[in-house]
C-alpha cells in the first residue's frame, strides 16, 4: 500500500489481489481493504493483478519495497506454487512475509442444476461408468479448487479431466451452462447461485458440516474417507517489513476479525475470521506445500484461455457472496497510481 498506510496517515496504500474481479479472493480482499482503511485511517487502493496462477500479482508484492506500502491478499495457491512452477523468478517462502491469517473455510463440491447426480455417491458412480468423459473446471492452477479436484479423483478412483480457465467466473459460467460437470468453489460465490437455482451443491470439503448450510454433508460423510481440504486468505507483504509495521497490521487485523459486522459477513460467506499474528500466519503458510502438488503436475490440463467475453457481473445472483488458528463490498473503487494522495502525516 503506497505511502506506508500502516504507520503514515493521509497516504494511500495498495492491496494487491492476485485474482480477477468477482473471484472469491477479490470479494474478501476488497472487504478487508475497506476495513483496513477504517481501522488505519488511510485510503486503501485495491488492485487486481491476476494471471500465471496468481504469480503476477504475487511477484509484484514480493519485489515491492519492504516498507509496508504494498501488501498482498494471499491464498491457497501461494502455498503450492513453488512446487507447481519450478521456474518462478521469486521464491514465495523466501520473498513473502505472512502478516495475518484472515480466514479459513471449506469449499463446496458443485454440479450443474440439471446434472443427474443428487449425491456425491451418485456422481462417483456416473464418473466411474464414463471414465474420461466428465470435466471439472479450474479457475486457477494450484488453487484450492484445483487441488480439491485432484484429491477427489485420487480418493474416488475416477477419471475426470481438469479444464483450466482464465478465472473462476469463466469456469462457473461453463458449469452453469453444462459445459463442465463439476467445480469446487467457495461458498461466498456459490450460495447466492444455489438460491437462484443455478447450481446444485453436493458436499463441503471440511471435516465438519458448515453452519451456513448444515444440510450439506461433508465429503467424508458422503462416502469419500480421508477427504479434507480448506481454502484460506492471508495478509502478506515483502520480506523485511519493519517490525513496527508488522505489529500495526497484526493489531489492525485482530480488530477487524473481532468486529461483529465482519463476523456476520464472513459467516454469510461460509468462512471463519481468524486475525492471527504474523508468526502463526507464516507457520501456516510454510506448511501449505505439504499438500503435495505432484498429482497436479502429473496431469496436464486442457486450457481455455481465450477471452470469451464473459460478463462476470452476470454471476451475481444476489449482491454477495471449522478449524481454529492462533488468535489469532467494494471500496470506493480502484484509482490509478498517479491519483494517490500526497502530504502524508507520520504517526508514532
């Protein structure tokens, strides 16, 4: 966030979102950016920098000055990309610092509304009867949705082909149209669409049922033993951030996680607010590569990367969108870099 919004009032800062508009990362990131601006008293500019499996936006932050002026909304992909992309020009585990784990939550196995399967078991039976004939959509290589699909295939012995899209919105649009038969996605995206009758939800990926949809079974309950995977979001920055900046941001995220309106909004989205300290976030981030990416790397994906003119806003059926870890709507819009505020007032 340019202008060191963590300790300099009156300056704007940049919060980089590594995925596109209307993605779950974008929804969470913009809401967190709004709350950070309220708590810190400084404008926060949210910038979408999608592409290359989140590596474009992530690298821009990894190479930014370590002064607290540019931060990242990190996600599941950041923890596995080093394994997926061996030729990265940066090392996420070396060049990024975890500041606060924002939230954690299960994702949802989802099929088109007219797909014949009503349960996970029925889906598995159909997939086994038609090996290689069904596809699942992936909005980003290395995402929780991607690994969820590969884990499902591994544990069920099914042959379902992954199809890579430029973003989750495109994958979801093709699911709704029946061009792919399965996705795993976040509840803040899927719940409004289920209410509108545009998708069918089969199960949640966590070990416990979700409070936002208690009627949905877990994957384990639905007959897939050992299945457990979560999506997460975290506040991150370049390695070498000053200790006082880190402490300021830790405190801000703890305050945000404790806000009643944040708890209510996150519950609506099916995620749990955490607001951890930097040590907990860093330890959590560093253990993510333990989710081996080998199964993904061994299976090339069909790629749909053409600009097919999707209108992401059409996915908004309504205007919207567990485990515990140590403690611990859009903002006013994205402004160009040149429009940032000057005349900063340094605070102690």
